[in-house]
């Protein structure tokens, strides 16, 4: 366990910029933009007291939790994208500056090293992003509360805030992120395997392979959707399609009750029931195969 913890710490130190520093910068930029907008348009916001005549439901929408739920989707997309590049680079990062010579000299197998990299991508960095999402929620709550003092409309819209809804949203968000990362694990492992083969060309190779497979299939089936296209569409879009199917009102304006959507008792069973669990398990097996092949290539072909 001490060896695994050391390897996890190594991956965190080498790749913490994208997961620790950039999210903080993004939150500061969003806060600055929001504060500037409220400051510059404060007078106009005061003039919006007649918003109820425009049909806006001022009876207490929980606008904070609505925005927080939307931010969870943004954090999940950001995390998925950063992990894609993390796997593309981390599986070959030991070959930089002759670091491979050091790791080959340690009594740690190549499979253990690749497993630790995968474990770091699926645990350490998602935890960091979840912490940042909570920090962003706190900052957003303070910002909206202060903006409510400037704009009565914002205060009225946010008068329905419910801390119990926030707690339910936190649990539902964790489950959504975990399931999404587990679903994308074979894609992460595949681009990581490509990283061991072609190093910095892993991402272009990943895109090229998918485009070539889709293009060749389109030629064979004369433009109709073939099994490869359907498989890729499911693998890339399934988590968000499942989310959309269990969240009524998404895309049709602000929902009437955010609590009824993000409640753990409502969201979790409905969301998990929408998932293709056979595809999930098969994806884990494929991911394990790619990780094993990457470790074997590293052990046999990348000699110290």
C-alpha cells in the first residue's frame, strides 16, 4: 500500500496543474465576471421590480441550486476532458528525462505502475474536482446573496433556497460523476495504451482511429448507421442521455421544483436504472485489457 500511495502522490504532483490550479482560476474569473455584471447593471436591476408582470415566477425558485446543478454538468465535462488528456500523457510520462530508468530499477511491476496511474485518474483527481465544485458552490452562494441586496428580483427568485436540496444535490452529483467516469474508463484506457505506443501523438491517433473506423463503416453500409457508429454514440453519450431522460423539464426553462429532480430517492434509482450495465461491465473488461497490454509493452519493449 505504501508503494501505491507513493505512485498516487507522484501522479498528483505531476498533473496537479490542470486539476488544482486551473479550476481555481476559472472560479475566480466567473466570480469577477458576475461581480462586474452586477456592479455595472445594478441600476437596471433595480428597475426590474415589475418582472412579475412579465410572467417570471417570483414565488421562490431555488435559483442557487438550479445554477449549482448546472455547474455540476460543467465540472463533469471539464473533469472528463482533463482525464482524457491525463491518460494520454501519464502512461508515457515516465519516459521523459530518463525517468523510466529509475522506475525500472524499483521492485514495482509495470502493471502496478499502470494500475496506479489508472487509480489516480479515477479517484484522486475526481475528488479534487468535487472539492472545487463545493468551493464554487460556496462562492456562488455568497455572490448570489450579495447580489440579492442589489437586485430585489434576484432576491425574490432565490427566496426558495433549501439547504436540504443542496445536500441531496451533492450526493446525486457524486453518484453521477462516479458512474460517468466508470462508463468512460475504456476510452481513458485506450488513449492511455496509445500513449505508451506513440507518446505525444496519442490524442491525434485516438481521433484518427475513430474517424477511420467510422468512415470505413460508412462506405460499407452506404451512409447508414452501422454497429461501430452506434457503439461509439452510446459510449460517448450514454451518461448524459440517461441524465436527460430522468430530468424532466431540462431544456424547457427553469424547473418548478429542483428538489424533486435532484432528490437522492428520486434521482439515483431512476438514473441507475437507465444505464446499460452489461455495457458498463464489458467496458471495464476492455479497459483492463488495454491497461494490461500497455504494461506488457512497457515491460517488454521499453527496456531500461
